[in-house]
């Protein structure tokens, strides 16, 4: 799993269950190096600010989650939008859960 970008943005609700406001757009790239097909339906992405407050994942656009099966040797990219009030002002933690039994991949830094 690699972090392509983390950008502060203004998120606009795409559906009735989504929220609007300041937030962050996280782009990830997953490469399957396991030698077998990987089910990506268990991938979860979370974002939190320096105080540990979680971002709220936007279900609709611009979120375009990694989904489906990823064949061995292939890669896929996904985008995850979160509403988070202070996303552009301090350090963020991006935590990615790929599949059960695997360690959580954690990135820390500031949004651009």
C-alpha cells in the first residue's frame, strides 16, 4: 500500500447521507504482491487529526474506493474523501486496513 497524495479540500455532499465541509482527499495505490488474487472488499481507510478526532468518510463522490478482486502482480488506485474540520491545519494520520490478520498500514503527515 502506498500513499499517492493527501490534499486538504472542501467536500461537497454527493448524497443524502453525506456531509459537506472542510476535509481531506486521500489517494492510495495498492499493489498485490501476494502471488494470489486479493479480495479488496475488506479494505478500510480512516483519517484522524492530531487530537485523534476521526474524519467522516464520504460515501459518494469524490470517494472512489478500491474494490473488487485484485489479481496477483496487479495494482489499483482509490480515492477516499473525509470531512474533517482541521484537515489543512495540522498533522493527520491515515490508517489503512487491508485484510484481517494483516497489520494496519499507517501514514502520518500534513495535507498539501
